[in-house]
């Protein structure tokens, strides 16, 4: 059996007080162009997941977040590599949302998530949040 490279990533499930969740759309220049996702990115060497998600959200969206809950991690295999996803539920504690890499963003209710074209690696989170 061939061992595929493992990529460890984090993502933030950021809720507003009204129950809506922040999602971002990848730009046309990014891998998996124009797919929707939960904000996040790669865990750097020597970094734990919580520090990684706080850093990634700050770098990509100019937002400061506070971790509220750690969700159960999971794996998703793409052609050529396996993704190890570490999801965190978070709230915004500072900053003004500014997109540095993404095309756009949306605040959506959990039941609206299935209507967006998510990257395959994020679909498990959509299932968990919508109980589908």
C-alpha cells in the first residue's frame, strides 16, 4: 500500500451571536479555485493547532479570535495527499474583517451550508453542523 503525504491543517468555525457562521470563498489563483471553506490553513513546524488557527485567521482575515471548543479531527484523502483536519469553534474578539487571499466571504446559517460548493475536505464539517 502506498503511503500518501499527510498535510495537517486547521480551520475555524466562527459563529456570530445570531447563529450564523463565517465561510470564505477561495480565489481563482488558489488551489481548489472558487470553492468555499471554513477559514484556516496549514500548521507550521513546532506549532500546535490552537496557535495555528489563531495565526491563520489573523493572517488571512485580519481577525483576532478566541478558541471556544475543539472539534474531533478527521482525515480526508485527496488524489496525491491526505488531509488531517483539526476544526476549532471560535469567536471574534477583535479586528475588522479584511480578505487578503480569498475572493469573498459570507455569514450563513448552518442549514444554508449545503447550498455552497465547499472543498471536499470541508464537507465533513458541513455534515456535522447540519447533521446530514
